[in-house]
C-alpha cells in the first residue's frame, strides 16, 4: 500500500455533526434517533492506542463485520440500518467519500454491559491463568493442556465492559446477578452458537477461530448483535494447517502486534513505542488475508 496516496485515518471530525465519542478504534456520532459508527485505522494493544495507525484497517473491520452481520442474520438480529453512504441522512452526504467502506448507520440499542467471550482454544490471558491455577476465568480445565490446545468444548467467559483500560473477566453467576439469569443464559447460548458457526465457516477456509468477543444490546426488548463481529481485532484467527499445540500459532490478528511489543521490551505501562513500518505493513497484510479467506473477496480499501 502506498502510504502517500492512502494515508491512515487516525480519527474523524465532520463539520455539521456533533463531536464524536471516541473508543479505542471507533468514532461514534449521536444523530438523535440513530448512531453513525466510523471505524478508524487506530490499533490498540494492552489497553493503549498505538502509533501510527494501520492504513485501511478500519475499512477491513467495518466491511468484515457487515459480512458477518449478514451471515448470521437468521440466527440473531443486529442494529444495522445502512452501510452505503448513499442511504445515510442528507447531512452526511458531504462526507460520503470519507465514510464509504468504513462507516455504518445503526439503530440505538440499549447496550448490555458485558463482553460475551467464547473460547475454543487455550491462548492469551486464558493460557496464562491456566499455567498458574489450572483454570480459565475460574473454570477448571483438564490437566496437561499446552499453549494453543483445543479445549474439550468451547466455553463462555464473560467480562465487564470498560470505557477505558482493561475489561475484567467475571463469572457467569456474576453476570446473572447483574442482568438476570434468563438474559445471561440467552446470551451464553447465542455466543456459543455464533462462535461455533463462525468457527466452522473459518475452518472451511483454512483458518482456526480460537476465541472471540461479542457485544449485544436490546431493541424493543429483543436481543440484537452490535458493534464488531469476528474481526481480527476482536478475535484470534490462526492458520489451520500450521496449528500445533505448544507452539505459538501463525496468526491473522492483533497478536502479531502484541508479539512485537513483547519482544521490544516495552513494559505495557509507559508510553508505547512507535510501530515500525514493517509491523504496520505486516499487520495490514494479515488483516487483508483474513478478510480474503473469510469472505472470498477483496476489501474495499
């Protein structure tokens, strides 16, 4: 990618629109009855937004999420109203070129304040906890598992949603005490069903979906899928044919950036080091490849 002709979009500010609420990756504009969600090219790791941004990354996340929304539309409804700027409100027309491919118009949902995490393999913080206690998010696991091992069956490990900083793993009972047992059961079952279907789809295309997190909301008392779905930012994707338990997997997700941050000696607390060009390019290549395999098409960059 030519950095001069396709610069990264670190953040957005559109004349005539209210100031956005900025998350780690997305800028969210409150339009009254609807929201405009813009996926920027920012990338975060270890609760820090890194520099520079990854040119085109936001478009990949947005387009891949829209693909999955459509793929799962018969399993669970979602909050999408429009994905094409031509269908956005008139006041957004002057910004159509900037929004194309990286923005969606959605219904306002009552956000359920938990990350719904599904894990099918032992990786990341789950593996670190397992090596210390034999559990993952407090759930006992069989002895003798290795890094990247497949779990006997996928598990549901919810987490609190943090506006900033790190989400905190909680028990299913904690979630049930907060939002009710029936809602928690429905979210657990939906999470594991979508994870299973997504994993089957990915595996048929040469990828392993190791784990992921979903967000849900309520619209007219109905549970709907919101935010991002099965992207390389919210999920671990591994090369199926190179997967070997005990060995660091070949990944198509943010782990590539995390590995570089670990290897360079950063303490995860101070100002993060600047990502070198090779890491920026390598990250984008992995995201593009994940998109190609999953959708069978090229992203609009």
